[in-house]
C-alpha cells in the first residue's frame, strides 16, 4: 500500500533531518550493505583462526590446556566463516528475488498504482 502525500512528506522530512543532524552517520548507513558486514565478520574470524593456530603451536608442548583453547578458537572461527559464507550465499539468492520485487513496486508506484 503506497504512502499518501502527507506520509511521504513526513518521511522526507525525517530523512532530511537525519542527514542534517549527522551527515557522516547517514552516509555510512546509506553505503553499508549486508555484504560489508559479512566480510568484516569473516575478517575477524580469520584473525581468530590465526590467533588460535598460534596459541596451539606455541603452547602445545608446555601448556596443553592453552593449546586446547587455541584449537577451540580455531574451530569456532571456522564455523563462523562457514556460517557467514552460507548466509551470504542465501542472501544473494534472496536479494535477487527481493530486488526484482522492489523494482516492480517502484514501477507500480511511478505509474500511479
């Protein structure tokens, strides 16, 4: 259901105030995508994996429990990477369908119903 003119003006006013109050945040929000967040999570998971690997190799002979913690960090990191890769793959498929639906809604809106 499309917005009426009054609601559309209110929405535009809120958006204008948002850009005026904090333009840097507004630009960040406008330019950030779900893919960016997934890449950031994968990067931190890769750092965790390397840290776990280092813990495991450095402390394996002296402190086995620290090496075990390193191994657990590695396993969790790999799981996190796999989870973000799986989500991003399904989101790409879902966003393709969502984008086509949004495009159809835009066309209907510009035609006036």
